[in-house]
C-alpha cells in the first residue's frame, strides 16, 4: 500500500501534464458529439416521413435505452463503489456499502416522487383549469372495463367475448386494486400512439404527463452531474488522457442518444416543444463547461482527495439510482411490456428492438473498460 493509499492519506494533487491545445479541443469535440446525440432522436421523432426514415428513430430509441441502462451500472454504480471504498478514506464512510445503499434510496425516492406526482398533480394543456382523472366504478365494475373513455382507455382494443364470463365472475369475487396485473396493457395509451394534435383531442391527455416530466427532469439531473465529474477528470488526466479523450467522445455521444430518446418519447405540448432541445443543450454543455473549469483549476484540483472521492461517489450513486429506475421501469418495462404498439407488433419488430437495446448496453459496457 502506497502512502497515498494509506488511511487518511488521500492524494492531494493531480496528474496534469500539459497538452493544453488538445485538452481545449476536447471541449468542442465533446460538445458537438453530445449535441448530436441528444438532439438527433428528438429531430428524428418529429420529422419521421419528412426526410428522416422511420427506422432511424427506431434504432436511436432502443439503442439509447440500452445505453442508459449500461451507464447506470457500469459508468455510475461501479465507479461510485470504487470511490467510496478507496483505501485512503476514513470514518463512517468506510463502515457500510454506501454506494449501493445510496443507489437503493434513490430508486425508492424516485418511485415515491413519481407516485405522488401521478396521484396529486393536475395538468391542463389548455390553461390553468385543473382536471380530475379519477378511477370510477360503475355498478361494481372496474373503470377500465366500463364504457368510459379517457386518457387511460385504449379504444382500439376490445375484450374478446369469450372472456366476458370470466370477467363477470371476477367482478363479484374481488375488487382488489392490481388484481388484474396485466390489465394495465388494456388501459394504457402509449406516447407513441398519440397524434401530433393530441392537445386538441376531446379529453385526451397523455398518460401520467406530470409523472413523465418529473422523471425526465430527474434523469437530466442525473446525467448532468455525472457529466460534470467526468469533465473535471478529463481536464486534469495524465498519461491516460488520450485514451480517456477518445472514450469520452463516444461515451457522451451515446449517453446523449439515451437522454434524447427519452426526451423524444415524451408528449410535449406545442407551447413547450422547444423544451427537449433546451434540455439537450443543457446536457451537451455540461461536460465542456466542466473541462473548462478543470483546466482553470488544473494546479489545485485534486481528483483523488478525500472530499472529491466522497462527493463524486455520492453523486454517482444517486445518478445510478436515477438511471436504474429510468432504464428498468420507464424504458424496459414501459416500452416493451406495457406499450400497446409493441404488444401488437410483429415478433420481428420485438426482437429487433430488444437486439438494439442489447447492442447499446453492450457497447456502453465495453467503454467502461477504459472510462
């Protein structure tokens, strides 16, 4: 064990070795790659059939989903565990597996926030008038089996007549919420099924809009903080700078693709259609700004000091929880198991989407060998 690795003896310097010109170039190259990655899915989604082929968005969407999931485990949770278990750390931080614990707390907190948002938030795209979307029971019949229409009703799917007797029997035997686990498929209206003028549709409001917005902004928070720390690290890297530079260009481009896919999938009202582009800009500038700051404090920034390790580890753990929840719930489960269009899609489409997601996760995981 070296002196710098001894308990209480964390490194106080960095490995900066000059090459200012190349480091400055990283600001612009990573900015360009991040911007392309974050903006392309949004642009492709809005211009399908007008110069952008349908398959382009399809590839970006599912490849980006895989990137988000791999980023959570390989680029956030693993480095967080390394940082918070560094041999030079002392005190309570060494007495528990805090990386995994903080990640776990983040998952539950994010679920709670989304749950509360769905429960209490009211959104009206036509003004400030609040709208109530309550679950009604009609003569003991669950709302999703009644004749009502609304944002949770998939009009194109009708229950087969052969199921009527079974459903009638269940009506009298149980009214426990969630008893019909896969019933979510029938009452779910996927974002991909909304028309461009969904705001004008009679009573049609995208499913859990407020919850989706909450999840997107929290995801943005997670990837931006992660991007800031890797930008600071790149700015003062030593011998590994060249490898780290190349890897981070791909890393930020792929991660931008994952974020852009989530932004493109959300049902933005017309008066907020610029928002995903602005969020993409926020992500794209995070790492370049961090590189610039790192270069400015290159003589004093210690990436392996006790404070930096703890702060970096904690934020990476929080970000890992955010991306794990987003990836597994919002992307994998939501887009594959509970998406009406995917449920009705040919098996070839299903396997293609799954394969693209695996490819995105695999490539992002491979990049974890170097960064």
